[in-house]
């Protein structure tokens, strides 16, 4: 489970950081004397830790969904799998195989959205806001 979370899903590649956390060495022997953050920063540090834990929790949920898809739709996954695989070692696809099938399908879904979808509406409103901002910067009224 840890290997899949770390290497396939990237559960520990978070980039949440705050300057309010005291710096520590990566070497365990240097961490014998860990520093406590000042009391005024405890809420910021707690929010940072909450972000870490939430990110890893979402990754664990994603791993569970990959496993569920492998269990429920294993034969469909193998039918859709087009990448090179030296030998199919078992009937149940791995999380990586499921991910290799799902990623192109999800990307295609994000590109080929109907014009009335929520994401397309958000894209249009963001594009309109960018155009207004550009007009404001160039002196166009």
C-alpha cells in the first residue's frame, strides 16, 4: 500500500509548507532536539499538518477507488489496456494498470466537454475575466 501511495499516486509529494514551522535536519540524529513552534503560530502549523493529512487521505481514497475498479471492472480494464505489457500475470489488474487506462479517458473527458457543462462555464468566465483585465492594463475602456 505504501509503495502504491508513494510511487504511483504521489501521496507524499505534497508542497504544503509554512515558514512558521521550525527548521529541522533530515538526519534523525540531528532531530534529537526538536523545536516547538511559538504559541502564536500553532494554528498555522496545525493547518499545515491538516493539509498534509488531508492530501494523504485523498490519495488513499484514490488508491481504494483504483482497487475497487480493478475488482469490479477487471475485464473491461484489460480490454481497454493498450500499453505494452510483457505478460499479463493475473486476471485482476493492478492499480497501475487501472491508472494507465483511466488517465487518458479522464483527460479526454476534460477536453471534450459539452458547451453547457459546469467546467466549460467556469473556463468561459475565467477567460472573460482575463480579457477584462488585459483591457484594463492596455487602457481600453
